[in-house]
């Protein structure tokens, strides 16, 4: 029996599990965008990138990489351990990006008391996070088995429409397993393909600490079980990173005063998956592109993304027989409702304006230069160029992926979509990376939302500034 709660746009229902839309038009678009990884073994530049992927991943995991973390290495590793628990029901683990004042009041209200028990700051925020997370997560999860062994779940073959995404570019499955000497099903590898770093690296730094709940934990608990068993979970793309960027961008849009800091938190969160030994740099870059691509299409109210009943992964994947599902027919209206409710909550809880509380930050995100350095290092992780013809090019974001501009206009509504896409074009990262094949999806692999948000905020402030009085 369905239980419906009447509200301005959402319906929250108790249902039996929904069938996975593993190869919907939405998911096929993401799989096509991620597919360049499948052909890396076929070219000299691709093989060099694969070699570098393992080397860069190993260095970051060992603590000798080039990423300038915001915390001392020992503390960063402890944060990576806590970040292994996904708080997708309320984004609370990510909310420290809101700053010491705003993040503190958010996390005091939105909490996880246990794996399946959590609270939220407002129903509108909960619905927005649940719907958004399902959309992005469905793309990310579909990619794992697709690139591992061309199945939807490890066993069932993908559709012909999906299979052609590999054959049309001469791609293959299990690229990481084959490249790193751990093909699918061999001793020490993943049963399906694309074995993870903790299975392929020549050495792994494992360590003890405490988890999100403050309980004694070990990094291997989140790789080999019992907290999370990834032994037969394909690596590419990173689902944690998809979640981290998806919900960080949502919080950035809802609290634009902290946009850049939330993007920094997303970059840190993704990198922590490398630190703990769960993912390669390429996995993280793929997860980031999936998240930004999905959120942009949602913000554009793309019919393939809105108006459907979406299960909330925070509830549905906790082993319950029934779960909550959310329908959002107008995503931008849902964003505005969530922003209104979150702003009212934050203002009341912090005792001042959101802008004033946002600036009162004594946490690790208080240094803008350090934030920029961290984000810059994670833009490509220093991986070599795969498409040399793309080096030095500038993609016209407004032409190739016009919906991308909504990632800025949703936070800074005084900007036009044309202005936002011009900023994204101006600030885009270097070309030629393993996903930058000139496609619309490739645009999302190059977006530098940290730099873009800075320019967008400056332009928005200038447009809102009062005109000078006549002389």
C-alpha cells in the first residue's frame, strides 16, 4: 500500500523495490560518456595513462602523492576512514564544507544515529537529496558492471544499445584488471572485472582509527568487510565520489556563499577514496563527471531526468523490504523550496544572516588559497594526455553542453545561462584527458567549478551592486 504525503511538488511513497533503470536513455548517455576508458589499452597514450593511473593512485595512497591536503596526513587518513560511511540521506558528512558555524548547526540537526537511522533539516531538503542522489547513483552503479564485464549486475548481459557503446570505439571490458595483472576471476582479483587498488597495488597502507560513529575501525574493514565488502565490486567509476560531488553541489547551490568550499569538500571526499585504497584516480574523475552531468540535466528539467518516481538510496539500499520514493516534476522549484527551508533553518540556528555565519569559519576550509590548490591538484591528478589533439583547445560549453550553465545559475540566479556558460568556458580545465574526447560529456570532465564559482560570485555581486549616484 502506498502512503502519499501531499506537498508542493513531491510525493513520498512506501513501495516495494523499484526495478533498476540500468539502461535508460539517461544511463546510456552516462555510459557513453564514460566509455573512452574502455579503449585505453588500444593506444600508446592510453596505455601510458593506465600506467600513470596506478602509479599516481599508489603514491596518494601511500602518502607520497602531490595532492596538498588541508589536513596533516595522519588526520587526512582518519577523515578518509570516516568518509567511507556514506551519509547520503542528509549529506551531513559533507556539510563541514559549509564552515564551522553553518556546518556545525547543520550537522547538529542532520545526523546518523545508526546505519539506517538519520534525521534531516527539512523534508524539502531530504526529498531533493534523495531524488538527486538516485539519479546520479543509478548512472554510476550501472557503469561498474558495464565496464567490468558488460552486464547490468555481474550476470545479465547489457542491451544491444549499451553493448554498441563498447564495440563502436573498439573498447574492451575489465581494462584495469587486464592492465594491472589482475584479470577478472584470477586469484586476488574481482570476480567480475576492474579490480580495485587494494587488489592491484604492490603495497597498501592499512591503518586503524575510528569510523563516522566514533567506533574503532580499520581501513580494511571498508575494503574486505565486514563494514563494506568490495572484493567483487568493480572499481570504475567511483560511487562514493559520485555521491560526494552530487550532494556537495546541491549544498553549494542551496548555500552559494559556500559554493567554492563545498566543491573543495567534494574534491577532498573523492580523493579520500584513493587514500583508503578503494579507488584509482580515474575512478574519481569518472565519478565527478557523472555527478556534474546528472545534476546539470536535473537543473535544466530535462524530461529524461525529472518527473519519475525515484527511490531514495539512503533508505532503499539499507536492506528494508519497503522504502521511500520521491517524484519531482520541477527540479528547479524543488531547489528553491529546499533553499527557502534551509536558509530559514540556518539563519535561526546560527543567530545571524547566512552570509555572516558563512564567513565565520575557523575550520580547514578557511584558507581560499589552500582550497584552490587542493582542487587544482585533483582536476586531473597529473594524469598524462590521452588525446593530444585536444591539448590547448577551448570547448564552447554553451554549444556542446548548454545545460551545464545551470550549475552556476541555480546558485547565482542574477546570471543568465549565456553568462554562466561563458564562465565555464573561460575556466575549464586542461584538455586531452582520458574522458576528453570532444563529446558533450567530456565537457563535464573539464569543468573547473571551483574557479567558475569564484567568477560567478564576483559577476553576481557586480550586477547586484547599486548604481553610483549621479554627480
